[in-house]
C-alpha cells in the first residue's frame, strides 16, 4: 500500500508564483530511501523534501500532460544505464525554488535494476491545475505502457518469423540417434523455428523412451528469467499421442513441433520439417515468384533442356559477344541436345522433307510476310517466291498462315519473278476483275490520237480533223522490246517462314 500527499509548502509556492506572473513548474523528480518508513501511515503534509543524504536518484521531468482540467501527470524514464538503486519515496519539486515540493509518495521498497529502464509517473491534483500550470497537452498523447509496447514489438517479430519460416522449420541439428542402450536416444544441438519463435538447443539431450511406438516433440516457450532477460526455452518431450500448441497453467503460450517418431522396433523416423537454407534448397520450387529455367524463355541455350515448339533461347558469339536468338521450330518433336549452332539442325542445312527442322532465327511474329530482298538467296528465316512446291510438313507455319495455298501436301506461294505487283482492288472498282494472287496479262487501254490539220512530212496532203479510235500497234526506232514497261529496278521477293 502507498500514500500520496501534496505538501502545504506547495500551496505557498504556487501563490508566490502566481503573484509574480509565473506558473508553477514541477521540473524534477527525486527518489529517496527513508529507513523504517511505514507506507501504510498517512503523510504529514507539513513535511517537504527529506534530507539530501537520503536521496538515491534525481532526474529532470521528461514529460508533463493533463488528465482533465484538475490533474497533471509528470513522468520520467530512468534509463537502463543508470546504476541500481532502491527507493521507497518519490518527490516532485521545482529545482529552481527552495521549499517547492509539490507531491510526496511513500511506497514499499522498490529496486531499479541494472540494465533495466523504469518509467515513473506522478499525478498531482488541484482545482484548475491545467490552466494554472499552462499545460494543454493531454497525457494520453505521450504516456506509454512500455510493457505492452515491448510485447507488441516481440509479437510483430514472431509473426514476421512465422511468415518467413511457417509454423515449423528445422534449420540445422536436432538429429535423433538411438544409443547402445536401445531405450536411449540422443538429440543433437540445433536451431529450429516453431510458431515464429527461434529455439536453440545448445547442448545434447539424452531422452529415455521405454514405451514404443512413441514420438519426440520440440516444445518452445518464451519466458522471462530472474534477471528480467527474456529467452526462448526449448524442451524435448516424449509422447505417445500427438502434441500441439497449448497454453500452460501460468498463461504462457507453448509452440510444439514434431521431431521424430520411434517405431515399435526402436528405429527412428525423421519427422522434421526442414527450413533455412537446407530446406530452401531441397524445395522443388523454392522461388515460385520467378519463372522456372525449364519453362522461362530468352535464356542461354541449355543442352540439357528439352525444347518445344515456339520456345526461345540465345547463343553468344565468343569472339564478338553478339547474341543470336533462336526459336524451336519443330511442331512434331521436343528434344534436348540439338544445338542451334549446328547448321544441320536449322533451315539452312536441313535435308529431311518429312518433318520440320529444329531451329530458326527468332524474328517475332512475321510468318507469311512477303518482302523485297537485295540478294538472290533468301535469309535463313525466309524462302524466295520462285514458284517452288515446298513440303507443307516442313514449312508448316507458312501452310498454317496460308491454307489456301496448300495442295497435295505442298505449299506454293506462286510465280512472282519479273512481275509488277498491283494492290488488290478490294471494292474500289478500278480493277475488280483481278482477284487475290491472280495473274493478269499485259494490255493497252483503249485510247485515241488526233493529228493536227496540216501537212505531215512524208505523208502528203494535209488531214483535216480526222481522228482514229481503237487499238493499234507501232514500232519505234528506240528502246525496242517485247513489252510495255516503265523505268524499273529489279529485286528479289521473299516470304518469312
């Protein structure tokens, strides 16, 4: 039990402060140890501070706030670095004014321990306290329950570990080994996360199990020690029935993980759920957020990987560092070990007319696109349009793009050499008779000529207004040829496959 009082000297101090236009200023807290103090007895209000020889600690006020209009709260946080001291009385005063003690508290002995911070708050109540002292800050804005805060921080850390490791994750150790005595089993030191708590078994544990079959479990609980240091306590427990998380009689939460099963013949079954780096490496898919190398595209060529139609890889020229991208072309085979660097696996060196080649330079989705080419040989990813029947099973992408051009298991893009190209009419009405890919022979459109009224050298009499209409032929003495044509430049025409 404790006693609290406001000394009479504070009333005089407050009157003096107000008379000179100042507010009361409780700016220091004093801790004292009073021998033979009985904290159950009322405090004599005529007393103020004890003799300085009884003071064990003094500290400036850290925070002050109001609780309503008539109560002020003064707080200090004694740091963990402060040496240990024992006290049974606390005082509040204005250190700049003698005889200004504002509150006295008598209490049971209490020790501030080494390495432990301590928060102390004193509440002073009198009419109009907040207005008189000029305090407008509510104490609720800065009063901190450090125990609740620290527990909250620890719980956040536990939940973070739970997110990362799951309920159970054996990082290393915790091997269970049957000893020469068949009823004894050694558990090796190790590290395990259970329920988000990191448990460390620092030494070997020898467990005696006479009843079989049985099971071994790891029990982890977080508890404080006599020195106020908290740690995770690890216990190895044997049980014939499954054990799960539980709360003990003192309200402590225990987290339990399966360690090993003991068969009827004494043999050991490993129940550990592996975690940490070892467990991470052992997982089939340790990084599900990333595409697997076995299915990801645009990776370096892998001779061990089985490639399927449409998949893309690249090779690097060792001399120049240039990358070349390749696409698996075959739609009937998925194979490994067919290097795109070997021409026999590509269009350029393929001889088999019964199935597609394996690789083609990757150019994107351009299959079936015709284009001019400044050479008489097409690039590897195309063929020239020279009226050749191509096996549809080999040039399957081109056949899929233009099924109307497939006939008798072959595809032919038609004859286009030495021809002028004309844009399809598509409903305009200028050349409606010529359909898609249809050939049209040369022709001269109907037209007329009018000669001037006068003589024409070598003809004789003048012609007067006479005109001729219809087709006609004439031979000129220059640029004579077999067809009518404009000026032109000849280039090859190819089509992407």
